[in-house]
C-alpha cells in the first residue's frame, strides 16, 4: 500500500476509535490532555468537544505520519523537541514536512564554512602552535619531475596538518619568488599567495627567524636518533624529493650551518617487511642478481652485433653492395 494511503487509513482508524487513547500535545496552543472514553489514575479526561477538533485531527495525522516514516525506514530524527514539533505543524504539505524532517538528519554545511573552521585552527597555530619548518632550498639538486612531486607532497602535508586537532605552525623557508617548487605548489593551492591564507612562505632562512640552539634538522643520514620529542624545539624538514642517488644533501647543509641533527626512529616503529617472504610467489628465474659492469658491456656488444664478427644491420661504416 502506498505510504500516503497508509497515513490516511491509520488516521481515520485512530480518530474514529472511541476506545483507543490518543495523547494530544500542546503544540497548537491546546492543553495537554488525553482523549479517552474513560478516566485513569493521574490522567484528566477531557471531552473532544472542548478543543479545536480540526487542530487536534491535523496534529494526530502528523504524529501518525512521522511514526509511519520511522516504520518505513525513512530518515526521521529519534528525538523531536517541542519547538521542532511546533515548526513541523506549520507545514501544510506532506512534502514540506518530509523536507523539514530530513533537515535535522542531513544538515548541509558549505565548503566555505568547513574551510573557515580549519583555517581558524591554523591561525591559532600561527600564534600559539609549535613551528615546523620546511626547507625549500633544494630546487637546484632536483629534477623537474622531482620538484613536481615535492610540490604535491607539500600540499598533502598542508591538508593533513590543517585537519589535525592540534596543527603545526607550518613555515616554508628559503622559498623566494623564483622558487620553482613554490610555483608548482600554487597550482595545487591557487589561493596560497593571498595575504589572508594561513601559511607562512618566506625567502628568509630559518637562521634569521629562530634561535640557533632551538633548531633541529631532521635528516635520515645522521647517526643520532630521536628518542624524545622536544615541544620547545623548532624541527626542520628538508623539502626535497631524491629518487636518484639519494645523496645526503640535508646532512651536508646542517653540518655547514652548525645545526643539531636527528633522524626519526622509523626502523624502530615501522616494519619494513621481509623481501624474501614478500617475493615467495615470484618464480626464481625472475629473481636474478643485479648486473655487473662486465655483464652490461657484454649485453651492449651483443645488441650491437659486435660479437663473433657480426655486423649490425644499422651500421653505415661500410660501403653498400654495388649492382
């Protein structure tokens, strides 16, 4: 049976029954009463004629409508306050009442409101939070692809930091207007250069902004491991993506500037896994050792056809056959 017919049938059955009790709330200016053909202890029996029957009938219809919505599995609040009931009874159409009930379940929050909420946290962190410095002084040692990857990771870092309940005060140092990484970062976050944006991007060095004894450069190439987190320290992370030689450029810079260094205890808390166990299902013929220099030269000679007096068909150092 359609829901509207169910509501009509249930309302008709309830309003015409003389033995079933119906609680009428004071939502339309009516007294709190119970309609019944008899009285019970603690309940005052009032005749139906003493109230506005049209209001009482409509109120009973809406109550049954809400109850049927619950039984049919529609989104209806478990608890409806008296003020919400009064507002609900002002909706004369069933569609309007459905939309009003759904309003309490699915509150719409605009993206701008969410951004303002998260940015308010970052503004508070810029005043009271612990600084975390990103050193962006490595454009010269990164390729174009590595700088693009670095910019992507920086915007991911900013996003993860701003949703944290206690975010850092992020400061991008050594990031002048000529920085290619910052230029690529602005493609991910177009509003990053606005003055009201809650992120500090400066061309200054961290040595000019903080006391040197508070600085701690986090580099994986040093020997000292971080065992205690210092809430008063200013930690520095190198803004570099090195997918090639993995040279210790951050270690060299920290030594050159005389800054204390530490490395994160990743090996202590992260299980990198057993490669032999991970590759147990790979055929052994696929797992060959790394090629030596001699093997690579032999493969190159074979490709070029230099072995056993063979000549490559692509060579042009010999005269073509004359016809």
